[in-house]
C-alpha cells in the first residue's frame, strides 16, 4: 500500500483574502488577541482529505520557517498551526527543504531524497505556483490549485471541489 502525502501550503489553502477581510470586520480587542490566520472551515476540509486517505502532511509552506524555538514570536505562530491541525487529529510528518523559495522544486527534492519514493502517492495543495511551474518537475498532475485573492469566502482557499479532487489523486492507482 502506498504512503499518502499531502504537500500543504497554508496561506491560500487554509485561508484567503476574503477570510481575512471577514475577520477584520469582527476585530478582537488587542488585549484579547489570539491567532486567527487559519480558517477552521478550511481545516475541516483538509481533515476530510487527511482521514479519508489515511494521509500524512508534509509542510511545503513558508510557515515551515516559523518552526524556530529561538524566535519565540515565530515559534508561537508555528505552534498555533500544529495545535489547530491537532484539533482535527492531524499532524505534520515533515517539512520540505527551503531552496530559493521555489516550492515545486522543494517538493521535487523532498521526493527525490526518499528511498521509497515509488511507494508515495502525493497531492499538492497550493495557491502560489501554477501547473506550468510544477510541470518543470513532473508534478503538475498532482497539483490541486486553490485561490487566495478572492472576494467571497466561498471561493477562497480549500473548497469541497478541491477535497474531491485531492482524494481522487491520492486514491488513484498507479
């Protein structure tokens, strides 16, 4: 049985411009401020993919750079991500390497470094890089592209149509 991997971007997948505008309207006083960069609606959708496919998450987002205990502010933000995923029984298995901010190449290199790469079935959830950019590394067929810059919450980030597409990719026989 193949290992199922979700390469996860955060911004534009677990949130959107419309989401941020909606929370700005309901601003929390500074003294009571909590992290709110991740939409629970989108996390629930991610958990559908994760649990339906018994998948693992590899963080491909720039959020991986926040995993630095020497920078308390950044690390608290990373821990917020970890804790939010944990609320839905999800955890981060690994992170892609950081190579010139080129997510498609970083994912490609993560896969190349695995001895069991032929036993991995993966999907990429990303809003930043398009199919042409992933095509350079032969990854275009496993990309599910979401959108950050939208005006309606119902259009931004991970949506039900993306969940169906991701599950199909992860369950596809190769």
